[in-house]
C-alpha cells in the first residue's frame, strides 16, 4: 500500500473518530441539560457544569486534534510538534483509567446515557491512544514534558475547587471539598498528579522508542 493511500486512510479514520467524539459530546450535553432542568437549574449553570468535567474537556481536545489531523494535508501534518498531541493522549488516558478504577462503580447509566458514557470514557480513550501510536510523530518529546503536562490538570483542579466553593458543585466525588475537606482533596489530588506524571513518563519513553523505528 502506497504512503499516500495510507495517509489518506489515516485521515479518514481520524475524521470518523472525530465525528463520533463530537456526536457523543453533543449527546452528553443534551442529557446533562435535561437532568439539570429537574432541580430547576438554569441552562447557563448546566452548561458551566458540563464544561467543568475533565472528561468533557479532554474529549473536546481529542476531537479537536483528530479534526485537525483529518483536514490538514499530509506534508504539513508531520510538521506539528508531538508535544500537544501526546499531552492530549495522557489526559484522555487518565479519563479512562480514573473512570474504570474509581467512578464506574458509582452509577449505572442506561439508554442514551450509557451510549455517551461508553464512548466518552472507553471508546475515545482507546482509539485516540491507537491514533497516537500509529499516526503521531514521536520525535521531539523531552524528558521533562510530563511535568509541563501537569500544568493543565493543576489549573483545572484549581478552577473546580474555587467554583465548588462558590457554587457548591464539584464534578467528581474525590475532589468534593465540601464533603471530604481540603486535606483529603489535597491527598487525592496528589495521587492523581503522580499517576498523571508517571503515565506521561511512559508515553515519553514509548515515544522515544517508536521514534527510533520511524523513518526520519
């Protein structure tokens, strides 16, 4: 199979996965607004809560990366530094890991909510990691990149804690300072950051190994 045809197939696959990701995000947004209408919350508050979930933010980043890959031409695509795409891989991997290990036992979604749940927490993480392994250039990753990748999660955690204090809403039970207290939340946060940094280190090492196998 020629390299041109291979690149085209990769772009088509990325486009299909991006469409799936955007569709799941829209579905989850509609479902969340339906749920927030019950207790009388406004559409604005429901929208803010929607974007307060790390799962949603990470899936938006994934969909954006895949969309950009699908619409860019092949030669230009390889000029993009792998830093951002690898960071997104770490974030979406964290989504899948934390959901599987901690959150999936806390509820039993059904119907359309189950569909959105599976796509956002399982399908998109697995297939984006496959995309990262097969389509993203790895050359240029640095040993300290995992530390830089922690900046976004730290900013996110700061945001949800401040907003939680003001609005009384925390998107995840392990960061619910109102219930657990700030000491316990700090402990949980530290654990998540350690896992994120370790995962990032694995991605860098794998990236170094794969970059040696790819053609320059």
